[in-house]
């Protein structure tokens, strides 16, 4: 793995977690590597690499008081690594797989509790499955999306509405852009003005995952490689013993290894300096 990588669009699909001829393949989840306990209604903001992502950041610079725009997409966590976010529909993804290698900010409103989480979700679940209102993007570009919305939400408006229903934010969620929310996570004070309104759980690049083998539990684990923080030895999250690189010789015993190797080859093809 080389330093300075970034993940391009079109990443291959990882191996479905499960038991393959006695070999267990684990799912993508780097929360234990990042030392964070993700909960329902934690908020994430992402900086993408696509032309559209960069275009959103360029345009929203002029909508932000600091004239900076680092993030172009946002969503909430629905428990662990599962997201709720407006893509082509309001849907769920695995945060750690879908945003491998991306710059990400994760925050939590300091006054959130289980009752408020339930209240906010019950008030906004009607949006799950809705089609992304792409026709509203031009309205955001000319900064009138807060006026014309037809009660359809883009990604940041959905998150802002969830926060409003939880009691964390004002009711003017239409017209909110992703970097507005990122600035609030980083800078907003609580109502008492005695400290930050949000706790920052993570603010860095997410790792890219390659598979490694543990002979003690006869398992394959997706293993993180961090940008500019390369780790020479990876340990099994269960046994805390060094993991082994997977070589073609493994496939003679476990046919799924060939699929894993092909996945890693495809993944490498989407990583550049």
C-alpha cells in the first residue's frame, strides 16, 4: 500500500460475510480500530472525489459564512456502521465500506438520548425510500432552496430535519447544505454557552480495507490501511495476534480465497497516488 492514496469511484463489492467451507469471513467495521462507539443519530459528513462532489463544494463556498466548504454529503447512522442517507433514494449503506479512504467527520449532539432518538426517527421514517429530488439541486446552486422545496429533502436537509425533530436544531432545515452541518458540529456552542454542542467522534480519513487471515480462529478479517498512517503489523481483533497476508496457495483449501484475491486486485485498480 502506497502513501497518499485516494479511492476512486466504482469500488468492487466486498465478500459477503459468512462461513465458506469452514472459513469465516468477517464484515467491514472499523469502529474498533477507530475507538468509537457509534450510535443511532450520530451524524457524518463526507468529502467525495467525484466531479459532482467537488462541484457541490465549490458552489456552497459562497453560501457559508467562512467561505469554505470541505464536505459535500451527509447522513445519519442508524446503528453501528449502518447509515441512513439520501443518495438516489433515502437508503442504508455500510459507512466503512462505502466511504473507504474518504475524508469524514462524525459528530454526536451532546444532549441526545434514547427517547429523543426514537422521537426523531418516528417523525422522519416516512422519508425512507423516497427518490432523491435532483431537480432541486439548481435551487441550491442559486441559494433559493429554502424557499422552493415542495417538501422534498436532499441529504443535508434530511439530516437537519432529523436533528430538528430530536430538538438539536431549528426548524429551518430546507436550504441546509452539508458544510453547514459540519461547521455546526465543529463550532456550535450549547444553549448554556458553556461548551460545544456536539462531540466530535472522528475527523480524518477512513481506512481502506484489505483482507488478512488469522490461523487461530481460521477467519478472514477486513483489515484497515490508513492514509499516511500505514501499520506494519495488523492483529486479529479477536485473538490480538498478527494476521497473515493471503496468498494464492490458500485457495487450494478454500475456494472463496480466489474471490477475495480478485476483489483485492480490483480494489487496488481503483487506488491511485
